[in-house]
C-alpha cells in the first residue's frame, strides 16, 4: 500500500511538474510576443526616418543577451529585441525603452528595487503582497503590508544615516546638479508637489557617487545653499573643479557663495530645449543641427564660430531664442578646459537624468496620498541601487591631472613651460 501511494505521489508530482512547465512556456511565449509587438510599434512610429538614399534609420538590431525574469509563473528566459538608430547625429537618435520590462529593473529583481519602484508607480501598501507575488511568485508570500511598512521604515533610517555620513575623506573633481520633480500625490494639501535636489560627483578614481538627495525647491538658492553648506560642514571642503547643471537652477547662486572657485558648465540638453522652445517647430530640426555644430566642435575657436553663425542666422527673426543661448556663452563652453575624454560626461546632466528618467513619475490615481519622507526614501533607494551599475568616466586616468591643476586647452594637456 505504501509503495502504491508513493508511486501515485510520484506520478502526481511529475504531472504537476509537466503542467508547470507548460504554464511557464506559455507565459514565456506571451511575454516574448508582447515585447516583439512593442518593438514593432516603436519601429512603425519612426518608420519615416530615412537617409538621403531612402534607407530606414531606426531598425532592429538583433537581441540583447537572454535574461531570466522571475514571475508568478516562475522564472522565464526572455530575449529582448534591440533597436538601433543609425542617424548621423548622436543627439538626434531615439532609444527604445520597453514599458513591459522597465530598463531600471532589467538586471535585478531584488525587493530593494521592486518595493521603491512600485511605490513610485502608485501601488498602495495594502496591494504590495499581490503585486510582489505577481512579479516574484510564491517566494513573495511573506510580504504582508506590515512587513512592507517595516521595510520602508528601515530604509528611512538608512537614508537618515547616509545623509549624516562623514565626507572628510571624499574629493570630487566634477559634480552634476539637478532638480527632479516627483508627480506623487502628497499628504500635504498646501504643498502637494515635491522636488528632489540631487547631487552626483566623480571621484579621483573616475567613480560616480551619489552625494546628496534632499527635499527642496529646484529654483531656490536657499535650498541649494543649505545642501552645499551641509556637505561642507560634513567634510567636503575641497571645491570641485567643475559643476554641471541646468541654467534655471538656484544652484548656481548658491555654488558661487559656497565653492566660489568651482567652474560652471551649463547642460547642453537643457539649453537646446530652451532655445528650441522659442522657435517654431518647423525649424527645430535645422536649428538643433546648428546647435550641435557648436558643442560638438573639436576646438573652442570652432565652437565660437558656430555660435556666432547661429546668432547671425537666427537673430533677426528669433531674438528670444538667441538671447537664451547667448547669455550663457562662456559657461556653455567651459568643458573645453578639461580633458577631451571627459567631454561626453560634462556637456549634460545625463548621469542624473538617466538614473531618474524611469522612476520620477507616479500614477496620479492612488488609494491614498504619499508622504514626502517616503517618496524621498524610495528615490534614494532606487538611486542607490542604480549607482552600483554606473560606469567609470572615460579617460579616468586624466582626473589626477585635473586635480593637480594641470592646464588643458581644447581637451589637450598643455606641457609646462
């Protein structure tokens, strides 16, 4: 009898295993098909992009390496299609970003990333168990609302400790600053919108660090000054050599008082958007190409010529656009005084933008309002997780020369006389 029961159990287990395999394969095929359809829709949207010979510029480019996604149906091995934009100018190229498999979570299924991401996407605490089980399967059954609450409290404590850490051993050659507006419905009805002030830096080894994330006002000099003074009080006494940011920030007025010797570089992506906003859409492509001729020039002199050409070409009809550009001439070209290998990092605030692009927005309709502290903590945890994947600066061996005060002209080290 026992033998018969054992045999029956084995047959039942084998049947369930086979059924699970069928379910997983069906789920895998559905997810793979959804990704294929998503890419097809993206290609159709840009089907009209072609070169002078009529060849499409936005095309499929094989697949990313296969990766395993943990789901409620179990682990699924997926091959995500890859898209390539062959447009001549790098800044005109479009990048495919899957809405089905968020790029921020593509290499990690850790609770440390899923819980903050779900919060910022509008999932209420009571819905976490169901959401996590759908994503992670039965392994997430232990995540009750109380567990999630305790987890958020723990991360809040981590953020507080991180915000008070000693910085006396740190030195940053470059810093990037930006204000990230978070579309979270907050509990404070009188002040419903939140802006996070974010500061990143590059160390002497070329490593990118998250320096600060605080709740403040993007345009406020006072908020940025409080942030910088706090960093200085905690030991960050050596001024960075260069700061990069959007021209609208109150950051610049604060920087000049706290670190007056730090050079300023305005973000070309923000500046381009601001200039084009003052021009008719019919001219955007042409004007954008002319702007590229400035900041992609090999030398400062060539950039100045392209700068003057833009002002002469558009100044008569679009004085507002030219005024937006010309008022920041010097600080738009500051990167020419630093190693050419670093220019790609220094012309924009992309290190911050790329980190927060997929996590800054939350659905407006949620069952309850979020707290400023919780939103700040979640953004901190996601940025902290993302920082593990940040790559070093190109030409990081040149950083020590910048810190030593060596002179670079048009990106080239000048020999001492």
